[in-house]
């Protein structure tokens, strides 16, 4: 893991917090995990900003929606389209954990109350 930000509230007024973590998965490649309901509605804005912070790397994006009283938890791989839209493809949290190592769950959002480490 090369980055673990404290959770922050996005400026666009979405409710909840957002949390950014980054892993160097191989030379020239990083994996960025954006967590939290505060980022869920603003991924089209956040992903280009984060991609710009790693200009010499291929950036793989993932999203984690922690469980709360309103919605179940899930993990997704994020893909940006040419028009800036973001597509989410649900993935198993354990599959992502295998790829990123033990720091993935060790740095998970403490307010995530789901079983099985944040969802399927």
C-alpha cells in the first residue's frame, strides 16, 4: 500500500464520507480503491483527478460501498468510458483482497458493518 487517506467529505455535498487507498500492484501499475457513500455519486469527477495523480502508471479503479441501514455493501471494478461515464462491475471483496494483500481489509472503513468484509 502506498496511500491511505483519512476519510473526507466530498465537496459536492453528497452525504457520507469517502476514503481513498492506493496499492502499487506491479511496476507501472497502481490500484485505487475509493470507498464510501460520499464518493458514490461523484465517481465521474473523482476518477480523472486520481488518474492525474499517477500520470506514469496504468490505474485500475475499484469502489467499495460500505453497508449501512439504507443499502447493502458491494465492491465493483470501475471503468471510465470515453464520454466520462463510469461503469461498475460487481466483484467479490475476497477476490480483490487476494490481489491487494492483507492491507486491503486492515484499512477497511471502520463504519462498515457488513459481514464478510464489506460484502460479496
